[in-house]
């Protein structure tokens, strides 16, 4: 069974998608996820048709299926609280257009934080915003991410996500992105994969699952912290995470690493991407306890 594995990669204004493809290939990945600019801001460049064409050629040459590539919306968009409502919905509309012109099918979105309004009102606001932005002609699936429940985050359980889906008129355009770190931190026992998947199937439906962020967690179950750890080096552990990679029910679903960069011993400002080595370990199906050292030795 071929696994579809990749990581978060960068997208820059100069080379745009070409840079993302090259970075993914350097990690031995067969998919990837990118933000159309910096994750933490909404400064975005115009999508260049020629660069996109060239990037698509590169994808084809390397047998990367464009339908497995994921875009992540910046996390400052907050549809749950109306303070920046017009800005957030307008930005999301633009982001969907950017995805469409890049030929991307899946846009991951954090549902938002209610910031004191309460879950019920927050969910109402999210539904209202999604109904404003998504219609029959939308050519992108908006994938709501399962959240850790940090602060007042919405989407910390399957019920909240289901309520959002049910409120959206074009709900066929809404899908889900699971994040293993967030599920753990929000209180799901992700070690029991079959139970978790059947729970998800019952509440939302496995057909709605579009993507998995395959991260370990620095914290124990139910901590509501959202701090990612390298694959196999956190509280979730290799044996559980690898089950999500290989589970037959998750076959064909892109798995994306958002694990932290490794700090150089002598200069903590210097960091190295762990993805080439994590992907290699995942393909080998065997835990490498020297992974962090191997990464440092390779890049230094
Ligand atoms: Fe995310
Ligand atoms: Fe994530
Ligand atoms: Zn996270």
C-alpha cells in the first residue's frame, strides 16, 4: 500500500508553488501542505499563472497527484468572533480564489475561537460566515480542523464540527482535517484507533475525512495545550502514530507532518527541518531513536 505522506513546506512570492514542490521533493515526500503566504499573517501575493504552470509540470514529472496537496488558511482568520468578521470572510473568499487558481482542492481552516461569546454563539458565527463564502460554484473543499481546545477554540470535539457542517447550506463542500496532536490534547484517546475512527464515522462520517495532520504531542491527553512534538518523540508515541499511517480505513488520505524543526546544539537560532528523516522513518515502519541526532548531523 502506497502511503501518501508529506509535510508543511514553504511557498514564497518569487517561485511560489515551484518552491513548495522542490522542498517537498527534497524530503522524499509524495504530497505536501503550504500556506499561500506566512501562516501568521494575511499578506498574500498575486498567483502567477506561469509559475503555477511550471509547478504543475514538476508535479507531473514527479508523479505527485495535485489532489493530495493541501493548503492551510492563516490561523488569524477567526470566523467565530465577529470583531474582524468582514476582514475574515473577505480574506477567506480571496484564499478560496487563490486555491482555485493554483488548482488546489483542499483548504484547511481552523474553525475559530469564540473569545468569550460561548460555544453556541461561536458556532453560529462560523456557520454564518461559511454560508456567506461557500456556494454551489465553490471549487474547493473547506476542511475544518479538529482543534486542541486551547483557550476558547471551537472544533475541539466531533459534535461541534458536526454542528457546523449541519448548519452550512453547501455542506458537501465541507470536509474535516484530523490533527493527531490536537485530538490527543482535546481529550480523545487516540491510542485506540479503531474506537476513534468508529466514533468519527458515527458522528461525522469517514467519507468527510480529507486529511490527517500526523503530529506527536508534547503533552498528555486532555491537556488542551497544542504543542507539537516530533514523530514518535512525544506522549502519543511511534506505535500509535504509525497505525494512523497504515490503517486500511485511512488508505489514500494524505498524512501531513507539522512537527517542530530541530534546534542546533550550539546555536538555537539555527533550526533544521525534520521531515526528510521523519518520512524516511515512516516509510521504514520502524522507530529510529537516533532521529534527532541524525538530523543534526545531516544539516550541520
Ligand atoms: Fe492547523
Ligand atoms: Fe494541524
Ligand atoms: Zn497545532
